[in-house]
């Protein structure tokens, strides 16, 4: 993908529909590897609580999350570093962007949908008083990437997203949910759906007879605290082989926060010696 096309995707995320689908970013073999691992972990582990379920909480056992994927297979380390996604994120979030989270969402047949919502760090923006005055969508604090491990169809609960809603800069109200006419992120296994996390979106119910599974990646500007603690959670074996890009993504190269008294003292000792 050339620079002109990458810039067009960034413009679409920020000022257009708020989303874009990149076809066949991942090969069938990569998708098979990732899907096999997610099936194994989500069958073995206790189902994890998910968010924005509304009245569907009684069906949580039909929606399963697998967290901390960097430790669960080399394929996931590769996925967070894939072009052209990385180049688009550099343009959208800044060249030193970081990884906020990488997880999998497996929606079993009969699995519930979600309420329209926005994503971290905006996701509790219904508490408007807890956010800074004047916060607005003129620059992004989040980008979401969904890697489709199964084909996404209307029947199996393809993500709903309200085109242009990221420009409103607010949490959707009950009235918004009642009147919204969202698009659906339809795609094939191997596609990557990118969207600005301030766009109103939701997983929809899986009314098919098969699973609908995706890898969910959250990218952030370097100064936003990540949702998952990538530094403490990363397996030392993964860290030992980390590329410069992966070190950046997990926040190892960002120097803050510091105890600046200690930093100044160390500098002073260095000057004396």
C-alpha cells in the first residue's frame, strides 16, 4: 500500500466514516495458526467477562475473551507488527505509538450482541465530568484493529458501526442507540478492519451455527496509559527476542514516569565524577 492510500485511510478514520477494511492482510496459514490457538485457550479457560453487554449479561458464557496474546504464540507478536497497519498507525497516532491491548473475542452460536459504545480511553465518557474540558475528536487517542479469523457476516454478528459518529465526540445515549442505523463490518477471514475508537460500534448477536472470532488490537499514542500492562505481563522469553518495534509497542522505550529527584541526583553524580 503506497503513502497516498495510507493517507486516505487515515483521513477516512478521522474525518470520514471512521472505519476502513483492508483486504487479506494475513494469509490463510496465519489465520489458521491464530484461530487454532484461540480455540484452545478459550476452550480451556473459564469464560472471561466482557463489556457493554447491557441486557445480554446472562449469555456471557457464549462470548469469550483471551487476553495477553503476546505470550500465547509468535503469530500474535507478528500480527501487532504487520504492514501496512503499522505505517497507517504511525500516521494516525504518531510515529512512537504503542500497544494498548491485544486480545481475542470468540462469539459462539447464540452469543449476545453489545450496546453501541466507544473504546478506551473514551469508554467511560458517559461520566463527562471525569474528562478534560474541551476534549474533542480533532486528534485521536485510540485506534482499533480487528483481524478477522472467520468471515464476518450479518448473520454471525459482524460488528456494527455508525458511520461518521467519531466526529460527534461523545458517548452514545439511549436515544442514539434507538435511532442509529449502523453499517456492518462485513469481511473475509484474513481482512483487517481499522476504526477510530470514538466511533459508536458494537458486536452484534451471532445468529449462525458457527463461531465468529477475531483478534482485537488497541493502539494508542505514546502518552496514553495502556489498558493492559504490557511491560509486567510480557514473558521474558518474548522480550529477549523483541524487535525495536515491539519494544516501542510495549512501552519499553518511553522514559516516563520517572522519579526525577533520583534522575537529577544521578546526573549530578555523573558530572562530579
